[in-house]
DNA sequence: GGGTTTCCTTGATTCAAATCAAATTGTCGT
DNA sequence: ACGACAATTTGATTTGAATCAAGGAAACCC
């Protein structure tokens, strides 16, 4: 739980016009609201960095002074209760924009779950950028709406789905997202640990593990390695995720 | 579960410049982004209506063609699973803006839980309005961010809090919101049924009822009527809501 | 104003997932 | 290749909330 201040981060190559042009994340990020001609302006205020697993760059309750755009790797966003109970509210990958807050303080903590790269924007500089590129603000509103829809879906999961349905939903969503990003494979990667999956789904490590094992023994998935899952029956998984299981273990 | 089409709604007084000026909800709604001089323009595209308890005006999965602004009363927003399990993702009161969606279809259902008044905006008309009043778009982004923060808080509740903590959080939040709206009383009103509270907190009716009874027998609240709660110890309630209960029933 | 319906409360019992407790596997540094 | 540690799986037991099952209290409607 080391913050930026407690451990110096490795700063990537100094700000240059090229890093925005070459940025892997640009095509799926809000940055694509800015035309190629103006990328220099974006690059001038973007502050690229690299972080390792475990590094915290947004901390719940701290003053919200910076905004971030993940350009590679995955981070987890979470909230905690004083006794240590944790709820991961989402995972954010390449292209994701973070830190948007009306309030003066961050509402959640953000931590790298694998080595990542990100761009930092200071509040006043982003403000200027938003004023100069109204399209950027529209894109931000769009992404906020999409996140709201995802949050509602997650509330349904946390409030009303069984452990089985939660794990199926998780796999199905991961599958959907990765295939939206081009990969048409039925093999999905899980950069997060079982503990992180559990904290995301409102379950315990044991329940997540048992449920995956169960899916495997039912022949619905394969677990070739710790961080990979192969979906042997994606359609069945979608049904379970939607709460339409032909009852826990059907008698076919 | 009657939709707008299935039962005709009572249309309020015809669109006139005055209804926006006199609107109770204006000071807390996104509409306050529009100056008093331009209210006529707003009134021209706003379509006021009255709805009764139980009427659905946004339905999950249906084409997202309209936007709504609640001007009086309370609505519930929910998602459902095919077998009838329901998760209420939020309650929206006067001033709340609804229906914002990037997608072509609504992601949730909205239903009046008491007689309400609202303003309807068609998608193209709202688009024009947004283009003419950039401040409106900024306000929408702000409210979306606030809702995102609330959604994350609710995920923490649904994923990690006990029944006791959930009910305490619900009462504490209601109290906080009503006092933000002026009322400094420790008496809060609950326009929703126990079933709706349960569907909001991811619990059953029985658990909500038992928990409230328990708080009452512990001397922390009073239940003067079915839809009113008096907080006798607001500070204690906040502690329980935050997960810092001095253990379920302390031995004082 | 009496009967019906709906909502709420209370009690007994069950159950899904949590907790407690090892055993196993995988990873990393040396 | 070898320990040491961390992550995961698996098993036994407990438990908080769900479910099942009545009662009671408002609100609603002829």
C-alpha cells in the first residue's frame, strides 16, 4: 500500500510530441477526441509514468488534484471499510480515464495490479484542455454514462446474484470486453488474483476458487494456468450469468 | 407494471414559459445551468406530465428516445433478472435527471413510487439544447460523476456490508440528503415500501423489518408511522453505517 | 363501516456462503 | 535445484440471512 510519495516512480521518456501519437491507448481512450494535428497540445500537458504492481496512485479521501489515463496494464479501483473489508468497484485497463471527481477528494483508491503505464494530468491543465476541446468533454460524459451503466449492472450482481452467477458474469464480461478489443479467442486472461476477483464479486477467495473448480468439473471451462481461463461453452456461461441456469447442475 | 403506452398519462397544463420559472425543482436540477432569460427556450422543449404510483416511464431494453427531469415526487430505478429478482439501483427525487444513455436502449427501468411530476425531453431537442448551452453539458457531467460516486458507495454496501450496516447506511444517507435539502430534523420520511428498501439494499423484506425493529428496541430509532423514522442517535447510526459498530449489541 | 387487500411484523427452520483449517501448487531468489 | 513464501485448492464446520409460515395492522373500496 505504497503511495507515489512513499516510493519514487520510474518516469518514462520525457514529454515529447511523439508519445501521444504512438500511444497504444489512444484509439480507445477519450484522447481520441483530439485530432492528430492537436496531439502536440495534449502531449505537452500529459505526464507519462510507469508503475509497478501494488503501487497506489489515487487514494480515497486524498485531495483530487490529478487525473490519469491508463495507457497500458490494469489497475483496480476499490473502497475500504475501517476493519479492512474491501470492495473493488472496477478494473480499469488501457484507455481508461480516472480521477474525475466533482468533490475535492477522491472517492476511491486506485492501485496497479500489474506493471502499468499511465499519463497524469493536473486539474488546471485538464481544465484548459477541456475548454479548448469541447469534444473531449462530450467524450468524458459518454464514458461516465457507460460507467454508470456498468455500475448498475454490478449492483444487480452484488445485490441479487448467487455466487455461481457472479463468477459466470465475471467471466462472461471479461470475455465480452476482450473480444471487443479484437481478440476473438475464447481464452481470457485474468491479470488479477483470486482474492481480487473475490473482492470484486463480493465473495471470498474460497468461494471463487470452488466455483471455478466446479465449472471446470462440469466441463464448461478449462484452467490451463493460474491466470487463464478457456471458455468451453460461452453460451451456457451467458445463460448462467443472466440467471437462467438450468438449475445449478442440470441432469442432462 | 404499466407503461406509458398501456395507460394514458394525465398531461399537466400545456407548455408555457411560466412552468420552468415556477418549477420547484429548478434550483437543484441541471436546469439551473440555464439563465432566467433563456428559460423560455427550455420551457418550449420541456413536456410536463403527472404520473401515479406504479407507472413506468422508462423501461429497460426499450429504445432510449426520451430524457426526463423529475420535478416532484420520487421514482425508483431498477434492473431485473428473468426469474423476477430485482435490484433497485437508486431512488430519484425532485431535480433528478434521468435517461442519459449512450446506448440506443435504456439500461434500467424507472417507476413512480408515489404520484410524481416530470418533464420529458426528446433526444433531438435535448441535443439542440446542449449545443446551445454548453453549461448544461458541464452540469450533466458533474451529476454523472456524483452518481458514479454514489454507485461506488452502494457497491461497497452490497458487496461487503452486513444487513445491520446496510439498513443503518440507508437511514444515514436518507438523513444526510434530506438535511442537505434544508430540513434539519432528525425525522426522515420513507416514501418507499419495505419491499423496495429490501430490493435497494440486497436484502429481504423480513430482514429489513427485523433490523428496523431491532434498532427500535435498542433505543436508536423510533417508528412513529409506517413511512417515518426518527433518528434518536444519528451519530451511532453513522458509526454502524461505516462498519464501526461497537459490536452488534453492545453490553452497556 | 365492514370486508378485502396489501403491507408489515414476528417466529421457526433451512441453506448458501463464510469461516476455520490444512494441504497443495506455483513462483522467485539464490 | 532448493528452500521459502505466496497463491490456490480442498475439506469440515458455522452462521447470517433467506425461506417458509402465520398473525396483526393499516389503507382502500364499495
